């Protein structure tokens, strides 16, 4: 795999009752898994790496999935690392030594 030029960490918070949030977040994670992009699901956020534009499209789609799943409102917290010339460290480079 070529080195990604960007990575995002995205936390999606659908504004619904707690018991309704998990299936919505699960639908978002399933979409991320189906994207073909490299990802790592964590307890608070999911990190995804790839092309800068593809990651922004993915983040937008994650919002829409929440709304389509019944959330009247959604908040996201997104961290972005972008290096168009030299790429960014891959997820495995960042965490493999810690027992991923």
C-alpha cells in the first residue's frame, strides 16, 4: 500500500437516547469498514487513513448515515493530519509497537 497522505480521527455523536445511539454508531462503523480505507476502531473515535478528499467524503457520509438512521441531529469531532507531499504515518506505524 502506498503511504496515505492524510488521516482522520472521527467521533460521531448522534443526538438520540443512549440505547438508540449504539445501533447508529454501529451503522457508521460498518460504512467505514466497507469503504476500503484502512481504519482502527477505538473506544471514543475511529481513525481512518487514505486520500484527503476521500476522508472528507467519508466524514460527510457518516453524518448522513446518522440522520438516515433516525437521529434528528449529529455532532462530530474530527482531527485531521494532512501532508500532501510526504504522506503521514500509517496507523500500524503509530501503534503496532503497543500491541495493536
